[in-house]
C-alpha cells in the first residue's frame, strides 16, 4: 500500500442523504489532509462523521478510512488526549453533592 500524503489539500463532505440538520457541518476544504482528518475525528460528532467522506485528489475515504488515517503511526499531528472517564468514586461524589 502506498504511503498516504497528509500534506495534500483535502475536502470533507457531509453525508449525501441526511435528515434535517443531522450532518452538523457543511462542505469544508482544508489546506492539508492531516488537518481534515483531525477535524473529522476530533471535532465532528459521531453522527456527523457517519456517512461523511474525505476526498484527497481522486481518493475517497469513508468514516472507517478517515479513522484509519487518524490512527496510523504516520499521522503527523498531535492527537488530542482522550478525556478520562470519571471513576465510580468521582461519580458518587458528584451525585452526593
């Protein structure tokens, strides 16, 4: 498989068929594919990413393809650290307050 070029420009398209206001975003163009991939994974709600696709040159990537690009060891940008889930003790303390 050829190496993906994250420095090429990219376009992110919402789902072609969607319910009213479901996509949550409109077509968006990015200077680099890396920025587009990070935006899609880190900023879009999951239901907006479902059915969306990324186009880089003639190649198209669906939700799974975008996620694979993001999780690749070749991804050039710093990934957002996932928020830690609250522990049972923290949840109980908030509920008691």
